[in-house]
C-alpha cells in the first residue's frame, strides 16, 4: 500500500449513461498499480479557485489494467456526484488516489460460499468480486442479491445475467416498481426475502453488504437475526441515511 | 551501546532514526489495523468502525461501545490526529 497517498492524474476515456441517475466512467490512470476485487479509490476535484473536494468511489473493474471502471449515482444536491454524472466528458482529467482498503475485498483463494448484497450503486465493489469470480473460474458458490428502485436503476444487468451458472446466482429486490409479472410486490428488503434469497447461515458464507448506510445497517441487522455471525458479515457503507 | 537492568541493549539516538520504521507502520493498510478502545477495551479492525465524515475531517467510533476512538481534523495544511479514545493500534507488516 506504499504510495497510496499519492495522487495520480487520470483521463476520462468514456462516460456512458447507465441508469436514469447514474453513469459509468472509464478512466485511464497511467501508473495505476492494479486493484483487488472490492477496493475503492479517492477521487479529488479541484475548482478554479483552488477549492478541493474528495469523495470515495468503488472500483468495478479488477486486475492489473490501468483503465479503471467507476459507476456513479447522482445525489441531486451533492457536490461531486452531479459533476461526474452530468458534466465530465471524455478527455477531462480527474485526480485519484488508490487502490484503497484490504478489508472489503474478495480474493480468488477464498474457497467458502459468498453472499453479496447490494443496494443501488453498492453493487460496484460486488461487481468487481463477481467479475473476479467469473474470470478466475472459481468454484466457490456465489450469490448476489441486488436491491434496486426499479429495473432501470440497475447497473451491469446484462453482464450479471451472463454470469449466472451453477456457482453464481442472481436475485433481485425491487423497492419502487418491479417488472411486469414479477411475483413479489415492490418494497424494501425484508427478512423473508433475505432468508429465501441468501445462502443460509448454516453454510457459513462470507457476506459482503454494500450500499447506502441505511440499507447496509438494515441488511446487517437482518443477517445477524438470521444467524449469520458478525465476523463473517463485511460491510461497506456509502453514506447517506 | 547501553545496557538495561534486564540485560537487553539499546542505542540512544533521536527521532531521525525512526523515519524508516515509522513509515512501515503508517503506510500499512489502515483499514486492516486493529485498534483498542480506551473506554471499553475491545479491539476492532478499523474497517468495522463507525465513521462520521464532515468537511473538516472525521470521527472514528468504536463499533462495540460507540465512544470516540480517534479524530482527524484538517485545518489549512495541518492534519491533526487526536488519539484520546484509544490505547493502541497495530498493523501487520
Ligand atoms: C468506500 C466508499 C465507496 C463509495 N463508492 C461509491 C460508488 O461506487 N458509486 C457511488 O455513486 N457512490 C459511492 N460512494 C459515495 C460517494 O463517496 C459520495 O458520497 C457520493 O457520490 C455523494 O457525494 P456528493 O459530493 O455528490 O454529495 P455530498 O455533497 O457529499 O452530499 C450531499 C447530500 O447527500 C448526503 N449523502 C452523502 N453521501 C450519500 C450517499 N452515499 N447516499 C445518500 N446520501 C448521501 C449528504 O448527507 C448530503 O445531504 C462511496 C462511498 C464510500 C465511503
Ligand atoms: Zn469501545
């Protein structure tokens, strides 16, 4: 991790609208040392008057590539995210510091079952884990429970569907509106849904939960209630309520 | 070389000599550091602590008892770490 506090200059390669409120950015960062699945970076913007703002963003890509992928949701009254979601264009420069964090990480040497639980843009680090799982041909059972407001609000839908196999299962929770004919009424993640759609505690999965702070805390409480051990539930809170 | 009463030896130098070893401690991945809470005595991996971020810095709370472990405040180009709520921090090197 030496050098992690060094700011590197990245250039936006592409900025594609992915959901009604979010974009996927590809950023080329010469000198980027590569990253593990689940790590994040700090992104710094500097205004013309010298004012700086720093925010953390998870990295959806994994491995040694120096072009990294971010997915950013806009908070309408936010300082940084509206710029990343509306304004930044290919060719623009951003400063980044990382990769950061060794805790919210999945390594291909982990043999145990893994339950991923994402709320909204919290899917980003879990996407990196899913990609690593797929790419390395890991046989560890993976299951991703992805909670989104509406189907249109989901990132990486097609790529995730392509991962589905004996060792990767994908489950959806829709909180505001579900696709036509969906068997469950839209609503927040409930105990029953989690019990039905998550690897049971008896199988001792490592659980990674990521998303807005309120979502992460609610999901963690349900997991403990379902008998998952606190030490096997890893969380990453994105902020908010 | 000087000798302590228990027979171990040490060298008296000054702070310049610990630049290397301290950088080993402080450049480790802090999310995996284990911090001991002064009020309740529990040790936690820093990644599991509760953190309150604001523009001036951040407050790190013990996940067991929610007392403040430490705070970091940035004023101008000075960054200050206040460690009143913790007794130790250890990292794997
Ligand atoms: C480790 C880590 C990884 C992250 N990864 C991602 C990522 O991959 N994609 C992504 O879109 N975001 C991610 N975030 C959130 C991101 O860092 C910013 O908090 C977010 O983009 C809002 O910044 P802002 O400057 O636009 O809003 P701010 O100006 O900071 O905040 C505006 C308002 O929104 C509230 N708020 C702040 N953060 C959030 C939040 N996350 N959710 C809801 N309300 C909030 C604030 O309290 C404030 O009222 C991550 C956060 C962390 C800590
Ligand atoms: Zn404590």
